[in-house]
C-alpha cells in the first residue's frame, strides 16, 4: 500500500528500521471505510495523529489503530489535546 510521504518521514524518524514494515501495515489497515465521508484528509489526519500519540512506541500504534477503527475522531481529538 502506498503511504503518504509525510507519514513515511515520521515513521522513519520515530521507529527502528525493523519496525517500519509493521507500522506501515498497521496504518494501512485503517482505510477510507474507517473515516467519515471516505475522506483522504481524514485518513491522513488519523494516521498522523496515531504516530504523534505513539511517540515511537510500536505497541501504542497497534492500540491506537484499534481505537481509530472504532471511531477515528477519538484519535484525532486525543492528538489535538496533546498540543
């Protein structure tokens, strides 16, 4: 799956090389079907929010991905509250 350049930059910055593929697979499992109006913007915002909240922790990415599939808005709100 093709991943946005901005997202790839964050992944390579925050995670070990051996974790990169796992992170990409996790984030790729969130699809347009999981976000409102099948919006590319919402999808990217959700993925960036997960990476921001995870702070390089692979287990957090997995946990946050599950939450995003239930309601992506929660993850975006949590990331916004951290700012």
